[in-house]
């Protein structure tokens, strides 16, 4: 079973609303981690998106590797996350036929951002926009489609090769957005109300076609 939480727009203005799937960061397999994005979900649903938060680890799962070549060691976890998202999308297609699920929007924090970027690599035709919130290990795809966006906190650097060069960003339209004053752990419900407003605003700009900050 894959736990999910769905937040629907209070007023549905679109017959076929867009769907955003949120993938949480690693939290030592604690249940309920997928619920740590209610502020983001509320902000996006108020703008008309259906938001689905997905739990990727269960208490019985193996712990995430912390040593060695993490790009290789964590790949099984990311592959499972991609499968989780794929299953959730397939089930929602059957249960919610009016939702726009042929090309979804993905947002992932930290390890969930690594999952999001891998999904965009493996299933590019199924993704409209892929947004990482400070992922650190999985390289951002060097591609113009789907749209790739990454929000970067102040305190935690990404591994070498994760962030495209400025030349690559220009060539593929990849957007790398510094989030001044944000720490890695602020990119969820741990954010202040002011930070949450900024985060939702930047995410909406990214989902609707571009960020100008």
C-alpha cells in the first residue's frame, strides 16, 4: 500500500484540473512524512491544482544508505519511488477520469527531489514540469522537455554534477533558483508563514511557465 493525501481545490474552476504530485524528503522511514507539505498543498490547491502527496518509505523498508557512492547506493530507493509515483498515477487515472494525468507536475524535496528528477529522466513524456526542492544527489536532467526547475537553499550544497552549468541552463531552459534565507529543512511545513508564502509563489510561477525573481 502507498499512503497518499489529496488536496482538491475548494472551487474547481477547470473541468480537467492539473495534478501535482509531491514527494517528501528522507525522514528515516517515519510514517506520515508525506503530510509535511500541507502548506504547499494548500497554496497550490487554492490556485486550482489538485495536489497529491505520496509516502515513499514505510517503517519496514530498508534505511537509506548514508555512505559510499550515493548516486549508485540510493538508486534502488529512487527506483522504488518512481514506481510508487507510476502506480499512484495509474490508479488515479481509473478513479479520477476528469483529472489531467497524461502529463503531471512533480515536486520533490531532498531525496524526493532525486526521485522526481529520475522520474523526469525515465518518463519524460508523462511530466509537464519537474521541480526539485534542494535535491543533492541525482543530476538535474539536461533537457528542455519536461521543464526542469530546482529551488536551492542556502546551507546545503549539491554533489558535483547535479546542477547544470550556466551554459547548460541557458541551452535547455533549466531554471535554478536561489532561495535566499531558506535552509534545506525550510522547504516544507517547517517554513515560517512568510517563507511559505514565498515558496508557494515561486512554485506557482514555475508551474505556470517561468520564474522571474
